[in-house]
C-alpha cells in the first residue's frame, strides 16, 4: 500500500489549511455561495438537498485498517454514524456541518487521506480492479500505475479546469472488474508477444444522458510511455472538448464527433511532438512504486482447507457465503472475500461506524491489514487464508455483514437518488430496498444466478444503470416518478449499453416489472447455467418486451 512521502504530506496539509480559510470566509459572509462553489468543489464538498456532502478520495479503492477506523471516527463524531461507499471507490458523508469540514479534513490528513479532486472539472479519483494484486486471473497488478497516475494528476496545472470531469480506470485481468470501457480513459495492463509490459488503451467511454462504450485507441502502449500518452489524450480533449454545452462536454462526445481515426491521429501527433524523456517513466521509479504494492508475506498453506470443509458441511449459511462471496486467489490456500454492503432491505453501500471498525479489526487480524472498496459499493478483504474463513465469517455475521449475495440480484448498485441528491428526479434507495426484499430469499437468488441490477435516480447515471444487466432509471414525468427499464447492459470486457424496453413504469409497478423480466429469463434460458446476459444476447429484446407490456402486467402504457 502506498505511503505518503514528504511532498504528499505537506501538500495535503497546505491544501487543508487553505480550504479552512475559504470556509471561514464563507461562514463570515465574505464569500457568497456562488463564489464559494468553485473552492468547495475542488475539495470534495457538494451542496445536496438537505446539507453539504463531503466526498473522500480512496485512490484505486485501497484502505488500511487505520484509515478505515478514522472514517468510522468521523462518521460517529461529525455525521450520523454511517458513511456511503460509492461507485468511484470513494466514501461520502451526507450530513457534515460546513463549519466542521476543515476539522474533518485535518483528521483525514493524519491518516494520509483527503478529498481533493473528488469533484469539479478535473481528473477524478483514479479507480482500479478491487481484486488487483490478489486475483488468480490477473496478469499483473495495475495499482502501481494507478498510483503514478494519481500523483501525476493531482493539481495538474494544465488539467485543473477541463471542459468536464474526467475519469480513469485500470485493470490487469482479462475479466474486467474495473469497468474500464465505461470511463473517459480505460487502461488494460498486459504483456505483448515479446514479454514487454504495456497497456491496451481505450478512450471515450461514459454514461449520463449520452452513454457510450469506449473505443480502443491503442493496441499496445509501452509501460514507460504511460504518462506521456495519457497527457496527449487529455491535452487534445482540453483543447478541443466543447465548453459551450455541458451536456456535450465529455470526451466521449469529442471522440464521437471527431471520429476514432481522427482522434487517434490527433493524440498520436501530440504524443510524437512531446520532447522524448519529458514524461517517460524511469524503470527505477516504476519499481520504487511497485514495491509499495508487493504481495504481503502469505504463509504457505495447502490448497484444501479442512477447517473450511468441516464448517461448510454443517453450516448452509457459511457454505452459501463461501460460494458467493469468496473468489480465487493467486496464492494457494487463500481467498478474496467480498463483504456485501447490501444486506436485504438495507441501503446499498452504507456502512455504520461500528461496521467499519469491525472490518478494520478483521483486516488487521486475518487480512494482512488491507481493505478494498469496489465500484460495486462493497468492501473486500483481498488476502484471507481459507483456514481463517470461518472466523472471518463469524466476525462479519456479528455485525450484519455476512450477506451471501455478492454478484446476485440483491447485490444492487444504487445512487443516493432524491433522498439526498439535488440533481435527482426520482428515488433510488427505496426502489433498491424493495427489489432487495422481493428477491431476498437466498434459494431464489441462487436459482436466478449472476445478475447485475443497477439503479440511477436521474439521467446522470451515477448508479451505472446503462451497464446493468437490468438497469433502472428514475425520471420525472409531469410531476410523477417514472422508471425506465434497460436490459442487456454490461460493464465487463464485453461492455455494452443496455436497450430500453419501452414505456416507463410507476413507482408502484417497477418492482413487479423487474420480477417479470427475471421470470421471463428463467423460462427462456437454455439451461440453469446460462446467465442472464448470455440468454439476452441470444434471444434479444422481443420476448422480454412481450412479457412486460402485456396489459395485465401493470405497465404504464
């Protein structure tokens, strides 16, 4: 895990003190809200429906127990005893008093954390595969490069005021768990035929009112050229991206309007014009950063755990947890544990202070002091011995964190919606809770199988509904909440934007509509092992539309 150097520490302290002065001026009336807005956004402070919200950066989703305990402390002292983990691998506090924000930032600085560039038209928190460095299917760990990009992008003088916000994501595995093709720049760390490390580069992905899948702009970028090439992309965007219309200001619109080949030509020309060596990554610097992310010293263990098998044989709930929430680790005798923040009927992504502290304790005792935040709004212990899984499970269960639904239909991504967000046009959280309860029976969820259900409360798509197997978009129609369904979206290596089924559904009918889709899928699939996405791509929209818009189904036609 990366540790701040002297520059990092000084930079965060100075920024915290600077913002404290800006807050003081706002509270004294020396700055009005419009004047204060640019300052607060550059420091992660939003003005939502009921209060200010503070968004804290968790670069590439990696946390230490010490940092998690500090988040718990802030939740308890300055908020309402909980925090909300987001699809950007960040954490939001929804109820801080503005007068307390400087103190919160000072507490964060004590544990090498901050809220810089979690908002505004800049390069946002760099995200990565939440299983990075541990997954059995990973070719290489992308987090060292994510850290290099974090350092490069922090208060970058050229890219502080871009046409619009800008997001980067990295993966090092064939199975894309970082949704890189749904980002402005997506980077897939790989090795070429010569054994050289480098990146497949995607550009122009994004969601919102004009969802687009990123285009491949480079088949292979040498590792040493990472910063130079990313600089070239962002520079072209900064110069040519639209500033006259915020709805057309993202790089995806530039790529679409310019065309991939013209965009590639502009980026390659900018890249070629850079003085050689100006942004070339020295091998020694790459290795220095990589050393921070070395695998912890895992004890040699047999691949088969007798303790796990014995507990599994007598405890069905534990067996379900292992099946759904434990993924293969690259080291024998170990697993990757997903901690679901989607207990049936609860708010997706929320964790209480007590739950955060429990996770910190378990990470310290059984997980080599490492915690991850996933873009699916869950937590992860990436390095757990299989022999320790019974103890980890018991520790999680004692705090309501052992729900065995990772990857199932109740493992829902949802934005805060109209309960908190001033941009939202419909509620997200109550819909997620109702769907979760409807499919809360574990046996039924397992029968349905892998399912990505995602909910957004407005067209900005913070709940990633466009790339959900089933997506729900809440809209306002003549003063009434209406929910639009999309099917067939995907955020993985087969990234796709979902298809709209047709007319929307009322708040009362949307959960029934989801159940109709699920029931139709179960009937249509070729066999119980055919997942929803495969079945949908085989049969298409027609049978689902027929099931949904039968007038007896309650559709709002």
